C-alpha cells in the first residue's frame, strides 16, 4: 500500500496521519492553526492499528464528523525534535472491531489499563478514613506498570471517607464551641443530629486531601498524576465528552496517570438505570470505569471490590462457588447479595458494567482489591478474580469441564462393566475407521513442527518420533484398547476383602474410581486414546491437557473419544482442555481434581510436582535406565538386549541411557575402546570416568552420569562388581527400570533383590517396562513413586477402595465389656457371589 498523508482537525490542532506500507498507523498532532477547513480523506477499508483491527471510512469536511472521540487509539511511536512541538495522541474509537483478550495469559499484552478502586477496598472498617497500607500497595503496583511502559488510568473512591475523617476530627475538637455559636443552625436542622456528616460536604472536604495523598505516594516512584473530576452529564454532553477525551489523551501522552473520580460534592443522588441506545448509565464508579475504558479504548479494565470475584450466590451462603471465567453467553444463574457497606455499586452493578465493557472489546477482571499483589498477578495472567470473556473466545470454563468430568465419571460408575467395555471396543474400532482423518490431522501438526525455527536448529528427531502417528501405531493402539476392554469388565466394584466382624455384621472392601484425573502430556497424541480408555474402564472422570505441538491430532482423537462415549450417553466424562488455562492454574483446582498424571519431559514433570501443592502427582521426572552387563553374560544376548534397549525407541522413558560393563570385559580392547563400538553402530557414546581411565583413545567424557538423552546417545561406564553396579544405579538412576545381563542365576537374583527400582529385569531389555507389554492393555504412565501405584500404571493403578459394612441394627456399644456381643473377625472368601446373611 502506497504511503499517503491526510489530516483531521481536532480543536485547534491538526491530526497528521501517515499510513505505512505495513498498514500500521501512527498519528501525531502539532500545535498549529488550521490552514483550511477541508482535509484529506482516508480510503475505506480495514487496517491493523496497535495489534487490533478497525474499520475506517472517508471523512470530508470536519464539521460532518460530530464525535471526534470516535477516532482510534494509536500506539506511541518515537519522534525526533522538530521546529514545532510534536507528540503522540491517543483518542478512542467505539466503532473499533477490537476483540477482548481470549485468554488470561494474554493479559500481559495489555498496554492501556483502567483500574477502579472500590470504596470497600480503600476505606477503613469504621468508614472514616483510608486503609493506607492497602492503598500504598496498589499505588506501588500501578506505578510499576506505568514505569514499565504501560498506560494506567485510575477510577477511585475515597473522597467521602477522607472527608469524614477530617470533619469528624474537627467536630470532636470543637463540639462545645460550635454548640454555643451555632444554636440557630442546630434548630434550623433539628431533624438531623449535629454529628451526622453529609456525604457531599465530606466529598468536598476530602477531595484535596485524597489527591495530595495520591500525589505523595506516586511521587515515590517518579510518577506524576492528575485529577479529573467528572459528573454524569459530562458523558452525555457532546462537547464536554469531547473535551474529556482530549484531556485524558493529552495526560496519557505526557506519561501522567489520570485519576478520575465523580464530583461527589455536586453529583445528584443515583437514579434508576438509563441504558439508552447502548450507552451505560453513569450510576456509580463501576459504570464510570466501564464508560471511561470505552472512551479511551482500554485493553483491560480491573474492577476491585472486597470479594474474590463473582460467585454463583452470595459468598456467605452455603454452596457458593467462585466463577473464575464468566461468559455472558454461557452465564450461570447468579444470585446477587447486598451491596458493600460503603459505595453505591453492588456485585450486580459490577457484572453489568463488565458485560457492557466486554461488548466494547475491553477485557475485564473483577477481583478482590485486598488480595496481595492483585494487579501484578492479573497482568501476569494468574487465576485471580473473575475473568470476563465472550463465547467466541471463551466457551465452557475449566471449572465447568471439571464438574462435568466428575458427573460423567459417576455416570460411568453406574454403568455395568460390560457397558464400559463396549465403549472401549467402539473406541478401538473407531481409531481404525477414522484413520485417514487422524493421519491427515497429524500431518498438519508435523508440517507446523517442520516449519518452526527451533526445529531447524536441531533436536527435532526425538520430538518428531513422539509426535508422528502411523497406521502401525494406530493398529497397535487399537489392539491395546481391545485388551483393556476384555480384561477390565469387572475391575470396578471388585471385592478385595470380606470379613465377618460378628454375627450379622459383614465388612467388605471393594474397588472404586479415584475420581477426576488430570493427565498432562506433551508431544505424544497416542497417549490420548490410551488414557481415555483407562479412565473409562476405571470409571474415572478425565481432563486431558495436551501439548500445543499436537493440537490437530489431539482434537481429532478427542472427537473420536466423544463419538465412542456418545453411544453410552456420557460424552462429558472426558474433556480436552485446550489453551484456555495455564497448567499452574489447573494445579490449584484441588476441589475438582483428585490426581495429576504428567507424561512428558523431566522438566515438565518436576515443574508439576513443585507446583501441585494439594493434588497428588503420579509419575516420574526422569527415565535414566541402566543395563548392567556382567562378566558372566552371554555376549550374543548382551549385544541383542543392549541394542534393543537403546535403539528400539530412543526417546521413550524406558530406553537405556547408561550401559554398565564389568571391567573384565575390557581385557581384550587393547586400550582402544573398540569393544564399546561393537555394541552400537549409530549411537554417540560418552565415556564415564572409570572407562576413560581404561582407554588411551576413546569417546568424549560424559558431562554427567545422570543424563536422560532421549536420543541415540548413551553413557558407558565400567564397574568392578555387581555391588558397584547396584551402587551406581542407586546413586545416578531414577528408580525407573534397570536390567542385568548374566548367566549366573545367583547374581541375577541378588540384582533383582537389591536394586530399588519400579522395574528390575534379568536378561531382558528395559523396553519391556510398558503397560501393553505387561498385559495391562495400556498405561497412563510409569510411576517411580512409592505410594499407591508403582511401575507401569494400568487400570488397577487408577482405582482406590471403599469399605462397605452390612449390619442388622448393630451399635458399637453392643460390643463393650459385658455387653453380650463379641467380634469374630472371620475372613471370608472373596469369591462368594452374595453377602453373608445378616439373619
């Protein structure tokens, strides 16, 4: 697009526009008298302005354009000093097509932020004075945002409270004198006690003090402020509204924080809502902040109150649930309580104001202003307060998905075992029936991966291996799912123990689902149907969080899972969490999620283990597997096992990463290290410290003996004995899978007994540590934990138990001393079909 210049008149200034070849607009204004009442025209179209899209139209004579505040919000650009003063200007465009941020994580990109401080946030409990500590913390956060280049505006209450404090102090000191000197005033206003302070008078007294306080606080951070007092008519009068927009824009361009407040000294009492022609009524500071945010085209509006956000009913009532993400099109029924002890607005006012601002393309968060670092955390994308989004970008919140997963899990539990098996059988068949669509979606992910710059720099081979789906993989997946279906029909509700406590009193322990599982996996889309099948078999609700590199593959596989679940009427039992929620936020949802299972890199697993404080984590952070070749090993077996353990699937967590060799096997190398090369032809070798001492020339030294390569790389180390090999495994291993190759059965048994890992093998590849190969059908992961499940975790690892007691009117007191009854504690066969008779 060719560059062009044009101008519009703004008061007594020109607005000069330059349209660059990249369709980014930069507006500046210069102080100058207009030379002509006619100005250039901008062609109609859609242009990208400061990361947003906006329609433009031709403008002719400036008089034909009534509302100059409908011009757009342009970004600041550096400028050079010229003979005339020139600086950026920011004006609003309500007709903008700008959309609000879809995700909390995008809030860090907000440049212009309006922060509304409610009366309950900055006012003391006695309502006579300000909560200075809380206010100082908020000022510090706003100042930091301003100093890092954002544009902040504040809408604040507090003038009435500040004025009440000053007037109450004055009255206390001079009560007796005033009673003497102002008898007439007292009699003329006898209906109101002398000590009652009229709010408008308090506002008039408190305004100057409030602004002095703000000025003193902001000056500590080198930030200048300006007070802008407004009243409701200022937004309905075209001229004052235009002047207000001009003033605020000018202040922002000068790096000054405008502090806006209603002029409570002259404002009339609040009236009923007058939402005319889509213009929100200025009834309180919530609606004022929303209207201001629209006027200045803010990116984010933060409404601070004394509650944590929007609840389904008043927070004090039983069953109240915080709504973390609110979409007007997916709105739940909300019961509003009373408004706060101070201020004009209640939560219903905040919700109306937030929804109105959202319609104007402004992201909104309603939060508790008393929360520590509330502003910082919101900008950082943390889950704080209620985040408003629209249905196009929002949809059902993660809380709703988790609730659906729990309800769906209970519905699965109510099905018979054969019905759950049928769902899994259908899923296995659908994987083959819809193979073309699945492979096509997977090809899209592979294409995107290959185009990424990070891929070109190396390290893509392991990732491609995990991401790629093939007909052979899908066939193996289908077979594994059928195995789960065949073996798990009676897994839920299985009797584990039966005890006859006393005559007519039987205790039974039975298997039950854990509840709701959150499985986080990275670049392996084949994990999704495996884990879904295990969750269905164990009647657990399931939330899946996949890696973005497998977005298309995960989505088509999730469609297949839902298609299978639809046959039993439980489609919500399994949900795929897309990009809405950060993992750190999901890990705080202990009221919904019962177990987290991460499947991915050691870095991912360690991060989840550190962040999940209240939800148990099942998994392993590293897969540093060893194969120890003893001096009594069969060379042919050794080479076959070692090659398979390293080369069959190098990126798998059960692949060998360190090869331990008895030093007697190096006797024929002649110091050249040639024997190590016979094990691997295509694997890059790193030598451990002991191996390096035995070789004159050999592989480069290993940087660490505790390395998970995940590729065709391997460390080789020399040990003197079986005990030294065991010690090495305990010191540098990850308790995942370790194997010994030897023909000496006694040594093998010692190794199997001494090595403290989830899986220990004799004369077998470490690659056998897999749920499918173990006959479990599939696995949700391999656990190195010592509580609950260990090793490959199949269906049984996703179950817990409950105790069922069947009695006949028994009381614990019946079994006291000399009470006539005694315990039998008789073990019963668990194969009995019917419970013991209670007669």
